[in-house]
């Protein structure tokens, strides 16, 4: 885990924390299975990832695809945004997150 968030991660975290997006409670740097995700709302099963340029490299993109498959197979919706999207248009990113969430699931626990 990184101790220092990127500028984009910090901006998005400031918007997501304390149920700032559609009443959804996000956690930062959450461990899910063998992975650490940037932001996660367990109740709505939504994961938000903020990606830098290194995610465009073939080996990182392949890892991201495998990681997304794992998370989706465990009932999560994975939303990915590039750093530039978050920094350049935070309001649009937050709006997309708030309008794309899954309804809460009852009785499910994260294993």
C-alpha cells in the first residue's frame, strides 16, 4: 500500500469520504482477496480505481484485466478512471460514480 496518495486519489477521496457520493460509504485502500483496491463501497459492491499512465503498459494492463475479472467474479462492479479524468473533471467522475452504483445487497458478507 502506498502511504502517499496521488493528487487524483486525494481529490477523489475528498469527494467520496463521509458518504459524499449518493450516500455511499467508501473505504480507501481496502483489501479484497489478494488485491488492494483504491476505493470500495462494500454495501453497493462498487470499486473505484484511479489509474496513472503506467496502467497503459501491456503487462500492467494484463494484470488489471485479471484483477478486474477476480473482483467482478466476487460480485463487485469495477469503475476505472485515469488520473487526468479525476483532476480535469472531478465533478463528472463523481457524477458517474453516483449514477452507476449497484443497489445495496442484504445478507452478504465479504469473505
